[in-house]
C-alpha cells in the first residue's frame, strides 16, 4: 500500500522502507498508479510494460469525429492485437474501406449502421447499439455510419502491428487510379467524375441514415451466410459470487473466426481469479471502474499494474495473472484473444481436481483446505 504525507501526496514508502520523493514528479500519474509507485512486496524482477492508456495516444481529429490507436508502436509487448478508439458524430462516416487484418468492433456509446459485401457479392447491413459487436473478416470491404445520437466504439485487429493510418480506402484508391481507367471500369464519363475526392476522406460528415429497411439492397447472390453482428451485452452472463462473465467466440458467434472475447464485470472487492491462458496472449480494454492486475512471468518475476477506464492491458501467453477491483463501483473490462476459442486455466480448479495431498504437500497447507476448494470453474470470486 502506498503511504502518503500529511498533504495526501503519495510517497514511495512501505513498512518503514523507501523515502519521500522531493524531486520533480507527476503527482496525478502517481495517484492513478499506486501499485507502480509503491509495488506490492511480492513484485520482483524486470518485466516489460503491459499497460498503455488511450489518454496518452495521439488523437487524429477529422471533420466528422476523431480516432486514436494503441498498437505495438505504443505498447511494444502487444504483438498479437491492436486497438482503435473511434468517435463518429451523428451521420458521420468511417468511409468505405478494407483491411489486411480482421476487424472486431464493440459499441461503447450510441449507435451506428454497419454494412459489408463479401467476395461472393453477398451483403450485410445492420444497426448496432451499446453492447453490440461486429466482426469483419480480413479483406472484406465495409463502412460505418453513426446514427442520430452519434457513436463511440472500440476496434480490435488481429495483428499488433496494425495501424488505422494504413487502411485501404476507396477514396484513396480511386484518387490514385487514372480517370481513364475508372471511366472504363464503371462506365462513367470524365464530366461525371469532376467532383471525386483527390485524397482519402477517412472520417467525414454525412446525413443521419434513413430507417434500416429503406437502406437495404437485395443482392442477387443473397445475404452473407453468417451474420457479422452479435449482441454481446444482451447475452445471458455467467454469474458468480464476485461478478459476471460473457464469452463470445466462434462457438456462439460463427463469423468471429480469429478473435475471441470475454466481457468481465467484477464487483467491488471482487477478483478475476488467478488464471492463465494456454493458447494466446491477452489484450484488455477497461470500460469502467478502477483496479489492478498482478502478473507472474515465472523465474520469480512479477509486476503489478493499475487500470481505469480507457486503459489497455496486455498479458503474454501462459503468464499467470489476476485482476482485482479496488474501487467502489463494478470494474468492467474486455479480454481479447487472437484465437477462435476462448480458453483459460483456473488455478483453483486445477488444484481442486488433483489428488489433494499433491497440492497440500506443495504449498505446505492442510489437506482439508485443498479438499474444500470448488471443483468447478468460478472466474470471478468475491
């Protein structure tokens, strides 16, 4: 626990050790990161940074909104996934575009219309609202347009090196294609192309779209075979003593072939239990609340990070970790994985399903305490 002076300023002191920091310092950051200023006594060794906040990311401001990203450039350890926070004003577009990477989106506030056409010409058009998500496979062209209340959403891409600034956009594509080629391809005349943009539009202002039915186009090849939309927040959660979990992967959202996710809610004082993931790194986005994550990297190395809304966390494959709610309101966050299936290993369930004497001897604990552990998985405990 961080100790404070009479003025309430936190100091790097613990149990009579450490000292007063009298030099230049950012007190606001120290207040937000008490477990980095004064780490728990269990922290040891040098572990790479596993936290970056969208508040520290560069914001690209456009006519119809703004965007910012956290990629491997901002968080070097995050090699498998990258994230984008984007805001569109009412009626604004994220223009027609496509990516080398698959795109997973989650609506944080407001609502938007999303549309796509796949390689067979099969189309998709839906409205999504807070708590809904979408998934577009790599290479599939799509667009996003805000509804009347505007929209803010999180995008996650299945490559840590991804950047929103390297997107394939139709305005940019056509601006760098000879007009004679465009005329031949589409049957347009030079006069009809006079107003075409000379560079990418990216985010730009438009009119609020009409009702969904009036925007719908009937494709001769039909609709996409698997919907690109899933109502995550409307999904029935798994409830436990310390909170709840909603898991979305390819088992209940067939289109999501490369990214799995869990929406975790930890009640005040609760804990996302000690666990690790046997297949992939974990990319986290914190939606609300305040808490800390402890990470164990083997070889006696451990480090603790503090998180609040808008922060991104990252845990390498197989690293043991927990997330604890330190605040007075629920701690809500997303766990993301570059894998079609969500998988984790519970430390409690593991020990409970071994011969009890094995764990008792290993941990110097009474056998009765091991026998009392629950044999089923309880991801969030009180």
